């Protein structure tokens, strides 16, 4: 039996999930105080996880029939409670583990400035990576919730111990908001279990369609947990302080992957299990999505700190995803036209999750480069004219900003186009009210380009260092993906098509 035969028989998702945990223990126990050596070890561990992801990708049947779940592992765990070790991936899950596999190594390599207690720092990042893989592949609530919480713990300590001057307050705020959401979600699922007798996401979705086990009170509890994580306005107030005080590589993880856990939860859990409750609250939910898009765009425009500006930008971009998810949940006739519009909106939301994760992580990485070279400065008026001193840095960061803006030919355009294509047909009023968010986003991103890169070069920045070869190699994969997915989005849309069709069919009335 060859290597590929062995991999076909191997529990790939379990290997993917638990390998970073083993790596974290090894890195945490290293005696070396050489930060570069510890970082190299952690980077190697995080990079190795791309091999099982690549194998899953290459062997993933994008046009499979049925429920589209593949590489399933299912074993009894606590049978008396209906708890199973149940994992698998569809197109949505595959994109999310791929995003994790890309952003985590980027964040590790961007942590070259971490010198204090590097073993603990990098071990926590690997624990975080394991939690993300588990959360994106688990299909039983008990099992999934363990990984959901596993992500919270290392994030808190990374922010608190290696963040900025106000990091302790920011970490505490982050922890309280997220924990309150998690407790509400746990209460909701406990009630759902009492009604349905199962923790299995698939069985809960089937029960919601057949006997209405879900209630509005349960829905609100679960909604709160995901709304905090995205976050939806008004549950967003923890995010600006957390993103700005966290060390920049951790901010890359927060915006690049962790924020996607909330949107993932809406698509994977809320849509299939609570379709009637979402429909009943449709007006309120769409209003929250519109407010998230528009208010966060204006908030970003008002900022002078680059990290806070991009923090609000992250809220704005994920607001588009939520608008698409809620629009797709509307009851419509069985006319195939409506199914096509729902598919467009959901496809846009899913591809936007991935695209925003890559783009936002890259932009925060560039902000980290600016901080390192300027002694910690990151105000929008602290620079000016940098394109004359560091044209490669400004050029690559400019590409990333244009991708975030949604420039045609770059990855950000595809998701936004599909979202608005679907939402304009399904909820024209919501789409119209959200459109100003696009304009304001363009204004504040162009403001960054103008204030930081253009104009006369300040004398104190004449020796501003250009990107090193290592730094260029760090951001090159992300920038390359912006072009590849901008001109060939079908590369990922084909992966998610069967998942989107399954969800739309579940929502059919």
C-alpha cells in the first residue's frame, strides 16, 4: 500500500486537529531561549498541517450528491447523552480549514519581534490553531463547543501578556463578551437537547423541519453567541480595543480566522436549525446587518489609528456576509429564480469569508511592518510619502487595500458582487440601505493610501527601510491569492457549490 493509500485510510481530520496540540506541547517544553529557533519550530508545525489539507482538497468530490459531507469520522463518545466524536468537511468547512492553514503560519512568521517567553507565546498560537481546526470540522455540539472554547483561552492570554499598554483591560473585555455569548449559546443548546434529544447538528436540523424542536427563546440564546463573535452591532464594542491592543500577529488571527467562526456558525448551525425563527425575526436581523455595514464604515472613517480603522473595516466587511445570510433565509416561492438568488448570496458570503480573512490578515501584517520601522507609530498622519522610501511595501499594501475595497480583478470584488446580486433580488430595501457602506469604505481606504503613501516625504522617514526578502516572502502568498481568486473565483466556488445547494434546499418552503 502506497502513501496515498495510507492517507486515504487515515483519520485525516483528527490528525489535522490534534497535530498542532502535540506541537504546542513540544514547543512549550523547549528549553531553548532562542526566539528565532522556537518560532521556526512552531512555524514548521503549523505548516505541516497544510499537507492533510492539501490531500483533502485534492480528493474532495466537489460535485458529490447527498449531504456533501466527506472525510467523516464518527465514533460513540458518551452514548447516554447522545455525544459523539463526529467530524467531517463540506465545501464550507474545507475553505475554513484552508484559511486557518494559511493565516496561522503567516501570524507565526510575523511574530519575529516576540522575544519574551517565546515558548509560551508560540505554544498558545498552536493551541489556537488546533481549536480552529476542531471548530470548523466538528458536527456534534458537545464536541464542537469544546473547540469553540479552546480558541478563547489562548486568545485571552496572547492579548493580555503580549499586547499594548491597555492590553489587560482589552483582554478582559474580550473575554467577558465572548464568555457571555458562549454561556448563552450553551444554555440554548441545553434547552434544544431537552426538546430534541440530540447534540448532532444534522439531527437537530432535521428535527427543526419535522417537529419544530427549536423555539424563539432558544434561538435568541444561540444567536447571541454568534453575534458577539462576528460581531454584529450592537455586540461589537469589544472589538476595536481588542484589535488595537493585541500584538499585531494576534490581530491577524483575530480578524483573519476567529471572526469567521461567527459567520460560520450562522451558516452551519443557525440557518439549518432555526429557519422559522430567522424568518420571524427577519426585519430585525436585516436591520442589524445594515447597521453593522454602515455604522462601522463611518466609525472607520472617523479613526486616526490605523489598527482601529481596520478593526472597524473588519466589522463592515463581515456585515455584508451577515446581510447575505439573512437574505438567503427568507421564505420565497419555489421558483428556481429565487433558489438561484439565494445561492448567489450564500456563495458570496462564503467566498467573502475566505477572501476577507486573507486580505485583512495581510493588511494588519503590513501595519505591523510600519510599527516596527517607526518605533510603534501607526497614526494615519504619522507618515506621508512612504512610497518614495519603500515602494515595494507601499505597492503590496496598496494591492491589499484595493482588494479590501473590492476592486475588480482582485478577490474582494467577487464576494461583494455575489452578495449584492442575491440581496438586491431578495431584499432590495436592505441592499439599497447597505450600499452607502461601500462608498464610505472606499473613502477611508483611499484616505489611508493618500495620507500614508502619497505627498511629500517627511525628512525623518528618508531612511525608512524597505521590506526584507523574508518579509516579502511572508506576504507574497496572500497577495498572490488576491489575484488568483480575483480572476479565477471558480477555483473555490466549485468547492462550495454542493454545500450551498444543500443549504438552499433545506431552506426551501
